[in-house]
């Protein structure tokens, strides 16, 4: 049995990571003069667009032991890359060869960092590069010919471009390799410093170096991957690379296998001044999710969810502790009397007269952590979710238990339609002569699996109604988000959060045919932007196999095919429940 995790230490680490992310994001926005930049999941975003990875030394991690100076240096490097590099021009020079791309990306990042004009920024950048270099050396990757060549190239290139010396602690390590590299690419290295103010000219020298590096490694063949210590070393390069990021893809989010949801603008919605229309509300309804489902069927569904949770070893109590650390704030809970320090207690002054040596004359205010918060979990119950509804139901159940265990109010809601292809609302539209651009044509159906007043122990059977897949039809996401927000606003709490679990864009076939394909899509983005601007509800998205960044300012992607583990659940709640600055 492994060591028992310390909840206090975990909470402290979470708060520290949040604080570091907030400070770094603010520094990036200020230095790059771009208010749309933000850090989400340790990646840089501009609004809803995920930016590529810029360099292997720009990804520090608390769990790797990196201190705040490394985070600040990485933030300054990201900001300089955004501000000083033409991204379109850079993409035109990228090669399909992996090694060439790695070297070219690194050299462009070093060029941008060399343009820093503030002494503090230059010191931060140097600190981060040195920390990365030492960690790279300690990882063991320099024990391979490939790793040593690229490491040496990084040291030489930074020294030439910035005018600073190589990292002293590894100077002896790279000396022999440097002696072989410099004569081969000396002219290109000299050109890096000379042309660093001209991105086009600099790219020519950088490409020459990148091609030489790729050709050298290709000529070395399989031997480039062999360790210099011999074949008796069981710690292979693949294992070391797993511990330390060297072979990094620089293609945005391509490395995690999660695609981004496709989103577009609606001409119809824009032409009406963003006035969302609903042709008929006569068939709209809101109901308890378990209504109309047999009790024995609900019990069977509940057993399936419980069995899946046990099989995957998921820990709702651990998740609750993590959430409590994220949500709780100190709350007054009376006074502790008879203390030796604090505020003087006037009621005990007589004791001082009777006993001058008496020291327990003070009182201190007592505080307890309390989550004065309400969270609504909104599940997309459209037809496309049927294939993954069992892991989604398990996720919803665990999150609901964890929120309740953290002391916050929780609602579990869902949305679908009453029928396919518009149902009775579409028939009414046809009988009315098919007027142009009628707006939403569907029987909206909102489901309540658990309301805030009902504890999980009493709602657990109703939550199992999520597995009733024949109710999953189409989705009107924008109206569902508005509905969930209004329910949250009715709660008298200090903080309100809405988490939307979905696998893609809003879709109702009748609405799309009568208006245009992006009508509901555009409305969802409009609703979320308006609610976020109001600031009363914090909205985040959990993408099921898809990145929902274009819709939700905070979003996490969940690969249900790979399974849901305790670490993944913690990352979800950290990404969505972390406090805004």
C-alpha cells in the first residue's frame, strides 16, 4: 500500500498552482500587450484558440519541482514569442520532418527571447533556461547520441543568439560535441545573431541548422538512439523521454489526440441583430428525469453505475477534498475564550485584579472553511451522447457526490428535445405556411436529475435515469445554459458555477434547415459570452472526446475511450473550479 496522500498538502499545492497560473497569465498579457491571452491547462490560449507549443523549455511543472522563477521565465518567453514573431511567416517555413521542426521552433523561440529589453525579463529567461538545461541533463537523455546532439545545439544556439555563456554546469559535457558541431554550421550560427531583428533572414539560417541536425541524426541511423553507457542499461531512451519532454510536437493540441469542436457564425442570427427567435413554446417542458421510468429499471441502471465506479477504483471522497480546497473560504464561527493572545476580553478584566499573573484574558475569532457555493452540472442528452453515456453518467454521479461532500449545493440537470426533427413545433410551422427564418423549431425538454434541495442519497436512483438512452434526441444548448444559469441565480450563495458536459455543437435538424446550420451554434456562444460578461455565474465545459474551447472560456477535454481515473477527475475540478483573478 502506498503512502496516504495528505489532504492539507494537496490543497496547498493546488492553491499554489492556481496562484502561479494567475500571476503568469497576467504577466503574459502585460508583456505581450494582448488582453485575450490566458493560461488553461498549462497551455496558452488566445480567446478560444489554442496556440502551438513554442519550445521545450517553456513548460515548467510544480510536480517536477520547478519554483516560481521558472514559471515566470516561461511566461516571459511565451509573451515574447507572441509579441515578436510573425506566426503566419513562421508556419510557412515549418518542415514535415520532426527533428527539423524541433530545432526550427527552438531557434525561433531563442530569437524572440534575445529581443527582451528589460533586465528583469532577461534574468527570468536565463533562470528558466538554466533550470531546463539542468533538468534535461539529470533526466538521462544526454546519455544518447541524439539527445546529446540536440542538447548541445540548444546550448550553442542560445549562447550565440543572446550573447550569454552556455550553462556552466554542463560545459564539460558538451565540449567534444561542440567541437564537432561548430565547424559544420559555423556560418549559420554566426548569421543567427546578425539577423535576429529580421525574421525572414533569420529563418534562412535557422533552417540550414535544422536541416543539418536532421541529416546528421538520419546518417547516424539507429545508433543515434543507443545510450553511451552500453546495452546493459535497462533505463531506455523511451522511458527517459516519458519522464522529460524532449520530443515535443508543436502542432497545437494534436499531441493529446483531442480535436476542437467546429464552430461557425450564423448569417440569419447576425441579420436579426442577434435576436434569438423561438417559433413555438407550446410544447416545451421541464420535468424530473425519472418520471415515466419503471422503478426496477432505475435500480438496474443504478447498479450498472455503481459497478463501473468500483471497477475503475474511483474515489469520490478524494475528489470532495480537492473540491473543498478549491471552493471553501474562511467563515466566522464564533469566538474562542480564555486565550493567551488575541483581543482583550473585557469580561475577564476582574480576573486580572484578583490574580495579576493570569494570562488567559484574551479571545480569538474562530473561522472554519465553508463552501458558500452552488454548482450545476448540465448534461447534453442529445443522440450523439448515447455511445458514451455510461462513462458520462459515472462522471456526473461522482462529481455530484464530490460537490455535496465539499459542502456546496449541487444540481444535476440535462437537456434534450421532445421529438426528432422538430416534432409538433415543426408541424405548426408547416401549417403556418413555412415563414422564413422562424428561429428554433423544436420541442425543448429540460430534465432535472437532482435538484439542490435533494441530497445525493435520495437522488441516486433518479441520477441513474441518465442511462435511459431512448430519451436522447437533439440539443438546444444555448437555452439550456440560460435555464441552468437562472436556476443558479435563485440560490443565495457567494459563488455559482455551471459545468456543461457535451460532445459537440448544438444540433436540431428542423432548426438548421429552416434557418442555417450555425443558428443554434451562434446562439450558444452569444449566451455564454453574455453570462460570462455579467459575472454572476462561472461557466466551464467538459468536452467528451472534444475540446469545447470555442464555446466555454474554461474547458477541459475528456477522452472517455482511455478511461476516467482519479488523476483525471482531479484535473477536471482544478480546471473548472479554480478561482478567477
